[in-house]
C-alpha cells in the first residue's frame, strides 16, 4: 500500500516502510561502503539526535499525568524520571549481565508494541506476549546473523560471555529467532487487508539490515529510521491531528530542549570515559547504557498513562 494522504499517520508510515525496504535491498550493492562510513561516532550522533528525540516529549506527558493525580509541581516528575535512570545506571555498574538481560526483555516488548501501534489490532490477553516475541527479533537478529560481532559488543558491555555462548551452543538463539519471525503471522492475519504489506516489508527490512550491516550500524538505522520515526509520527499526530506538518513543527519546538540536554549529557560522559579507555568502548557503553537509563522511565511513564486512561 503506497501513501494516499500525508496527513494520515498510517499512510505516512506505510510510505516510509515501502521506501526504507527499497533502501535495505540497495544495501546488497553498497552495504560494505555504508558499514565503513557509519563508524561508532556517526552511529552515536544519529542516536543522540534522531533516536532519543522521540522520547523528548516525556515531560509533556508527565505534566498531563500529574494533572490527573492533581499534582501541580512538575519538578516531582523530573526527580522521579532522573531517579529511575540513576537506579538503572547503578544496577548496570554492579550487575551488568542481569541489568542488560532485563533491558533486552523490556526493549523487545517496547519495540514490538510501539512498532505495531499503527496497525488496527484487537485487544486480547495474549497481545502483550505477542508484542514481546515480535520485538525480540531486534535483539535476536544480530546474534543470529552476526554472532561474533554481536558477542564482541556484549563483551564491551560486561555481559557474561559464558551465558551467551551457552545460548548459542544450545541453538536457543536460532529457535527464538524463528519463533519471533513466526509471531508476525498474528499481525499478518489480524486484519490482513490492512496489515499484509506492512508486516511483510517490515520483516524484510529488519532482516536485511542485520544480515548485511554490522550489528551497531543495523541497530542505529532501525532505531532512528523505523522505531523512532514511527513514534515521532504518532506524537506529531497527537499534537495536531489535522496536519502532520504543523504537528511536526510543534514536535520540534517541544522536543528540542530535552533532546539537546540529553545529547549534551551523553557527549560529556563520552569525554569522561575516553580518559580511561578507547573511544569505541566509550561510545558503545554510552549508547546502550544511556538508552537503557532512558528506556526504563520512558516505558514506565507510558504504562502509567495507559493504566490511568483505562
């Protein structure tokens, strides 16, 4: 399905999915060049600009949530948000394998849920599990296609290499990877006329990314131009449901301050870490540990808003 109306979020996302899939197919010819071009530094830049900006309206959502609880002081929201982020950082420092494992589980559910929100799905008791299984492909694909390279990233993040080797030797990574692919059948048959092309192209593009590119490059492109893009389109529609272009202008205005603040903090931490280790080590740690520290409070906020609306 190609786009019909660029003020309709579904059409915009379908339009983006179509052309991003074509981009992924083109990587067969120039993927190696892109791998060499997109160094860890450029991946870091893309993530702190395009990537993290999709969560930069959490303060606005926090204000609305506090209003429902009749709390006027927005400072309480910032304190709570930062407190959760610091807890994640401390846990990662002392329990890296446990914290990364929990983060990957939470991230899988988050990716599966938010990437599927543009589809019309019936609510049921199994939907959360299906979201998790579907989203786990983002975690499993790099391990399935590029195990050694991905294992090196896990080593940098202090993940227990023996545990990862065990999962690989027992073929559990392959088994769960195939289960994740099969889970897309649910989204395929749920309102098949509307979801058919979107599900197929989405699955194709993600697998092509991780098959052709390095794990870090593939994740960066997925995170910035699939996951973040879809969430940003949704936010723009929330800000102005009549005109996405006007909604986008409002989004930029509201998201820019927190995006700049967060990006600045990330950059400062990188400069601190390179005094004790390599630049590549610093960038990878800041990317993934930083994303974890933002993802947990972001998901918790989304959960509280959804629960309160119910």
